[in-house]
């Protein structure tokens, strides 16, 4: 019979403890993660949430316990880098790398809206039409028909210039050639990663101005929003360059004031990149750029701009997000900090937040990250409007009416506008 030395048995117990702690923490967190969250989940999504929570929580608990053991061992003079310590250091490093890679993947897991073919356009204008990709064609071909004037849409595609300055110059040239400076309103739209601009937003503006509007945007990349988070600074630079160029040109053409009113709009990642241009000092930046009004819808939680669930106005820029929008609620701080919208007093939670949802460090982060995937899944394929998550088409006409400095629209006219927008959306979804 072989008797194991006492030091070997002690080493084995020390090596076993982090595994037990990691397994227990991962299991508890995974079980709690299967509860309600912002969006309905399929069984596969629930399994994914549980697995992600188990891995992250288990790795964190295991690594923390092993590191603590390692530190205590060194302080007691048992040696910092014996065989067990080296094994522990390697495992902690591997666990940290796995957790870090998971966080990066989840942070980049977003949602990108996709629209289908637009209704037949009354007039089409664009920059270098031969270079337009699907987002560019969707933008310029969706012009609203049947208005007092044919609205103008200008898309500065990636193919219209090698640099931001080239694309902005191409947009300005189109403003001249289309007579856009004679319209009552100019709208600078900040697109999502792929260059997508919400059609309901565009149509709402065009109908409420009766076509006396030119809407423009500059594409900064052609990636879906899920992959565009690292490119937000480039998108903000493109948006800033266009805004500055338009503001400067308007001042030159109308030195005594007047001319078309200038508005900024953005939905989701478009709101994020546009808000980054103004966030340091919204009032001063808006005044310097000559922006008359603005609207940001579905602001991502990772943006610097103040995120709120109800309409708020800062320096004549209105921001609105649904209270149950995972894109708006997602934040890295969910790993360890209880958010305001998930308070212990369930009666005080915003509308749309389940009273049954519980906050658990790590698992709430994973739940919300998986909810990003389902944030626009509530929209029915028929083109009907819903009000949930990251789906805003039902609210956008009202938000445009209330937020932007456009001509007043009476209730009867607005109801007709909403009906027409819903009909157009059904065509787009067909």
C-alpha cells in the first residue's frame, strides 16, 4: 500500500478548491440566468444564456480563487513559482483569456435592421449611382411619391470617393445640381454601419414637409451593425465632416441668416455616431453647426450620450428609446452593477421591464447580450408596426412630428400620414 505524502495531499486539495468554487458559482449563475429578461427567448437562446453565464461566472470564480491561493502561498513563504503555482498561473491566464474573448464577442453582437425593396419612387437622386450598394439603392429609390414637390435624397457612397472629404464633396455637388438649397429643410441623416437609414424616418420627414426637403447621408463602411462598433469613431468623423460642410456652405449662401432649416437624425448606431459629434457640449456644438433640431432614436447603451427611456430634449435634440430595448440597456457595467432600470422596487421599474426579472452579476450581462439578437425580432413579416425592444417604426412618425422643427401638421393630416406610412411599410415588407 502506497501512502501519499501529506504535502502532495495538501497540494491536491488546494488544486481542487478553485474547481469546486468555479463549478458552484457557474451553476448558480446559469440557473438564475434562465429567468425572464428584456426579450422573449427561444429554448436555444435560453441554453446559450445559461452556457455563457456558466462559463463566465465559473472562469471568474475559479481564477479568483486560484489567484488568492497563489498569493497566500507566496506570503506564507511556500514559494511563488513551484509546479503547482505555475499550473495555477497558466490556468488563470487561460481563464482570463476565455472570459475576455467572450466579452469582446458579446460586446460586438448587435442588431442590424434590414429593409426590403422600397415602393416605386417619384424621383431618384444619388451620388455616383453606379457605385451604390444595396443600402445606397434602398436609400435613393425610396423617395416618397405624390407630394407637392419630389423630395431629394443624396447618398455619399463608399464608391463616390476614396476619402471622407471626397464623399462629402460629392454630396455638396449633388446639393447644388439638384437645387436642394431652394428647399425649406435639409436633413443630415447618420446611417447605421451598413449605410442603412430607417425608411419610416425618411418618409415621415418627407410627408410632413410635403416634399420640400433634401435628405443626405455619407456611408462610412458597409458592415452590418453587429460588426460596426469599432468603426463608430470613423462614422462620427464622416457625419461631422458632412455637417460642417453643409453648415459652412449654408452660411456662405445665406450670410444674413435664413435658408433651409438644418436637422440631424439617427437611429440605433446612427444615433450613436451622430451624438458623438455633439456630446462634449451639445448646445455649443449645435449652435456652431447651425443645427435647428435633431432626433435620436434607439440610442445604444455603449454611447456616451445620456440614455433615457422617455423622450428627453437637450439643446433641441430629442432622444427616445424604449424602456425594454436591449440595445439601449446593454452595458459592460451589467457584469457587476445593478442598473437603475432593474431596481429592487419592482413597482418603480419602467414600463416593459418584467417584475420577475432579477439582477445577477454576469448573468444579466449575458441575458442582455443575447437579447440584442432578438431586439428587432418582434416585428411581424407583414410590415405591421409593433412597439417593443429595438423596433421603433410605430413611434417614429410621432417623434418626428414632436421633435423636429418642421411645419405644423393637424391631427387629421397626421392620421392620414401615418396610414400612408403603414401602407408603404407593408409594400417594403412584401
